[in-house]
């Protein structure tokens, strides 16, 4: 779980920033909702990748 959290922060933060450059976000609420939506997707994909890696290595 710690690997998933650290990997998501290190990899996910720049991805959210890059994704936000392509979208016009007028309000702080829109920015927060965008970050939550994109962050949730990145968290899910990271968790799946870490799980598959752990299964492969075990």
C-alpha cells in the first residue's frame, strides 16, 4: 500500500498537472473536481500495476 501511495504521488502529480493544461478550469471548485477525477484514475491504474508487478515477482 505504501508503494502504491508513493508511486501515485511521484508519478501522478505531474500527470495531473500535464492533463490540466489541456482543460480550461474557471473556478477553484472545477480545479479541485478535476484533480480528484484524474487523481482517482491514476491511483487506480497505479494500484493495478503494483498488484500485477507484485504477483509477477512472487
